[in-house]
C-alpha cells in the first residue's frame, strides 16, 4: 500500500510531519510520501521523506508566470505529483499536458477523479496511479471503503488493470486502510486525519499498523 | 526605482541570478528583487536578495490542494508577490482576496493590468504597487516607454497618486528605465532581458547604470 | 429604482414571468427587466419586457466556440447584460473586455462585486451600473439593506457618484426595496424571490408597491 | 457521414446558413447539423435544420447565472451539443457533468479532444461522438486527413469501437471529407470553410458531393 499524505494549505509544520512520516516509513516499511506546499518542498525533502508536489502545471520552460514548473519542483526534491485533485481540477488537455510535464521531469503522477467513469478517462492518459475521491464523501469523515465500496471496486475495474488505484476521502483509521486494500486499492490519500492530528505520529502509526 | 526581475519558468539557475541581483543591488543601492518559482523561493532568499513570489492564492489556511499559500511563500523567504500577471490572470474578487492574503502574511503586492482603466481598478484594491503591461507589447522587445508613453502617464494618473506605478513589457536597457522614470513610473518589471541574458550581471548593471 | 429579475437556470417558464414583469412595469411605471438564459432571450424579448443577458463574453466576432457573443444576444433582443455575477466571476481584464463588447453591441452593463473595494474597482471600468452582493448574504433570505446597511452606503461612496449602485442578495419585499433606496441604491437585483414564487405576479407587485 | 457546421462567433447570418444547410441535407440525404450561438438556436431550429448547441454547462436547474442550461437549449430546439471544443476547454469532471446534463435534456453529444490519448479519455465518458482536432492544425487550412492521417486512425482505435469518431481542423473540400471517411471517421466538424464562404451553398454542396 502507498500512503500519500497531502498537507494542503493546513496550518501545520511541514518538516515536523515529514520527519514523523519518514520515521514511520522506516520503522514499518510502508511506502509513505508527503505532499507539502511548493514553497515547502525543499525543506520537506531534506528530512529524507518521499516528497510529492500537490500540483504541477502542464507547461515547459518559458514565459509562464505563477506556474508550477515540474522541473523546479523536481529540483527542490519532489519525485511525484498529484494532479486534478478535487480542489485543483484541470481541463482534460491540461491533465494530459501535466502528466507529460511530470514525466519529462522524472516524476510519478497520481490523477484524481470523482467516479469510475472519470477514473477510466484518467487511466487512458497513462499516469502512474489514479485516485478515486467521491466528492459527496469529502469532509464527511465517512471512508469511501465503507460508504460506497462499489465505487472502489468499479474504479479498479475501470482502470483496466494497468493503472493502480488509490482511494481518498474519509480514510482515517487502520481499519479503513485494510478495507480499501481488500477492495483492490493499492494505496490511499490522507489529509486532515494525520495533518491536523494532535499527535501526527500516533495517527500515522495507527493507520499503517494493520499493514 | 524598484526593479523586479521575474524569472517565470525560464531554464535559468535561479540562485546564480539571485546572487548577481543581490550584488548589483548592494553595489548600486538600487532596490532589486527576484521572483522565482515557488519551489525556488527558499534557495533564492538564502542568497540575501529581496525575494518575491510570482503569485499567491487568495486563500487562508485550509483544504486548498495545489494552492500557493501566502504564509508558505513568506516562511520560505518571500517578502512580496506579483498578482494578476498577464500570464496568471485572476478574477476581480480573486485579486482582492490575494492582496488580503499577502497582507496577512506581511508581504507587499504588485497588481499587474493591461491599460489605465484596469490600473485604476487595480489601484482601488489598495495593493502596494500596480504595474502596467500593454499585452500588445509583450514579447515585442519594444519598450512601453517608447512605443506608447501615454499609457504610462495615463496609468500614473489613473492610479491616483496613492499607488506607485511600475511598468513592464519590453524594458531591457538603461535608457528604457530612465524613460520610464521620466514618465512617472517608480519601477519596472524585467524578465527575459536579464533572465535569459548570456551575462546576467552585465545585463543588470547596464540596466540600472543610469540610476 | 431599476429592478432586474435574474432567472438564472431556474425551472421556471421564462415567457410567463416575462409577461408578468412587462405587465407590472406598465401598470406601475417602474423599470423592470428580465434576464433569462441566452437561448430564451428571443421569446422573452417578444413579450415586450426589457430583456437582459446574464453574461456576455469579452470577444469580438471570430473563432470563439461556446462564447456568448454580445451582438448575438442583442440581435435576439437583449438591451443589457449582467457581468461578473458571483456565479460567473470574470477576470479583471475579462470584465473590461466584456463591457467593451456590450458597448459595441449597444447594450447596457451591470458589473457585480462583493464589497465596496471591488465596487470601486468595477466602477473604474465605466459600466452603466455596479451591483453589490455580499457573498455571505447570498441565499440567506436576509436583505443586505438590513443585515449590513453600511455595505450599501459604502458602495455608493466607493462608486464615486458617476456609476449608480444596485444591490442584491436577499431583497424580497417592498420594505427591503425601500430600505435599499434610502441607503442610496438606485435599483435591485432579484432572483428566487420572484422567479420561484408560487404567484410571481403577486410577488412582483408587492415588491414594487412602495415605489 | 455526419457533418456538423460550427458557426462559432462568426459575423454570418445564422438563419441564412441554416436554410442552406437544411436544403443541402434534404437534397443529398447527408446528415448536416448547424451549431449557432445559444441566442440563435431558436431561429436556426425554425429553419428545420438539425440544430446543435456549441456548449452546455454541466449544471442542473438552480442558481447558475450565465450558465448554458441544457434544458434551455433543448427547449429552443437544439438536439445535440459540442463539448470541450479547443476554444471552450472543460475540466475532466466538467465534461462528465455536461454529458450527463445533455443526456438529461435528450441531447446528443460530441466531445472534442487533441490527440488519441485524450480521445480514449473522452470516449470513456460515453458521449455519442468524439472529435479529434490536433491543435497544431487548427487554422492552417491543412486537413488532418492529409497532414497527419495516423492521428485519425489512432483516434478510431483509441475510441475502442463503441464511440464513433469525427475529425476537425482543416476540412474544407469533398476530397478531405472522403479521405477522412476512408481513415475511419464517421463525420467531420466544419467551421470557417462554409460559414465564411462567399457562397455557403456552393461550399457545402462541393463538400458533400463525394458522399
């Protein structure tokens, strides 16, 4: 299982959480990555944790003010990027371009989508992973693996076997993680459950404990 | 005169250019800032140069994946931000929100706009600076101060005396800079003229020499 | 007072409401306009009511698939257009372009904005009207004239006397309308209060009765 | 072959072209549809020609100012809609939503895309047609069937046999149309070749003559 911890724009200390994530990954052997703000990629990567961008733009070098150039995030230490997160929806052509930008910079990609139909579309663009996050579950605290298990199994089928499927939205316990794995998910996206926890280490350890 | 060097997504070494800019600023006493990719803010700021973001999002801490949180850029070392650059146009409410976000993080702001009418609108939102960049001149190599001097004087008038006006688009020589100053501009936005120069130090020194 | 009735994408019969609005305008002498979906402009205009577009694109004739060409809405019968409604936010340059497009097609314009600061910015672009709709009041049923009267008087002051100010958000009774007028508003934006009323005629008559 | 004539925001008389298209369709038996501005759908549909929208929004009835509600275009006479045209790119979730909106209103859909990879993604969302328009050919006058025939055959393969493929970009002669058909396309998107022709009837007749 691949566990990606998305720090969004949370008021957390990204290097502190990164250090915790690096420790828990080392101790447990579970693959855990942290996705901080672009400006925090360098200090997060210096902790030794696997570091991802939250987004890269589908542009090449050139006149693109305010873009997030894949090469710049890679140079700062990112080895992968989320794309098309529900909080950063991209145009279809933009997802395609951004995957190509990430590839060019040697980065892995996770393309997020709402439902199995969009997961099939996303998988057609050949990212490294797709992630299904039903918008109706985001922020409910209800794990997708419990609220709507069919959406996970249908997404795995829609992805066609070539692209591994992660699941997000509401995953916060080890039990949720195990349930997701049993449904065919090869990883999970985490956010507030760990990033906003009083004790991020305890939250992360409890989460990966069943693996 | 305030000289802001926008590194966009150019294939340059941002810390090398930052070091040059810091040196030239020290030697000449001219205020020179460098605006790199968000992921490059920390290493650029470590050179000691005044460091700006190319953009910040109009969001507060929270669930905003792929945003550019003002506080994160400030923590990395940015003390100001461009907003609404012609390559990163924002909604009217988004400019207002982003100025507020930057203020909250203790950062200065430059709001870019196309023409004197939009400069007046931008100035109404109380940024620290406005910058006029006529889109028809961008990339022509023709300085606005020569191609259309009225647009600078009209922008200074439109800004109403409270908000200093910078000018962009086509500034590349010391003569352009002097001409802009004579028209009432209190600074310039630079980009490829220095960032893509074979000898950035010579290009920057020649530019600020008349000041 | 100018009363603009925005039909949004409501499941109403636009020509029925237009007929009612035309009648009430005739009977009372109050200026009442109706803004339907673009595809409904022609049948709405045929009722004789003053007809507005909900949006026009800031484009000229040319290759712009899926745009809303000002000239096409004018030919169908629209004599004005809303711009930058909170449900159709535009970029600063896009508002400027769209006002120019509307002028070219001989249409009046109302630019919506969130607060007095944005009202000042919108007024700088020289539309025919600006309209203040505080986002925190939209859909609350609480009229802006009661919930936050200062936002109306501050908007009138921010518009600088040259551009009349309308107010929206929560206006549904004649009392709200009178209160808005006393605060300096020269009109109101209405939506669900009339468009979704069981008896639109009674709702509209009650609303304009105090005028 | 299905011929869709996109009138974009061209300075043409939409009902005149619609009348021509209806006549040529009747005479030749070729399926020809016309996609005008939303405000022109009603008069175009009254000519008897098959009428399409250039875009519909992925929304249901409700508070959506400036949207293009599928039901409103259908009521005006549209029986299908283009989606994600290169001049109106949509987010992945937005394409999915808009296809569902069109289905709800009983309309057919064509989803445009840049390349075979994006065609596969578009086809996964189950529209009635997909259309491939390589951006590098748009406006060149060079038909895709000649400039890059592989992109058509690859798109047909990518669409997987379930979704018929149209091709756009540069089609203007009967020969182009035949070539497209031989490569497996089941229709074409036309625009300026007919809409801006001095004699639209002659242009359209010449185009469908080989069929």
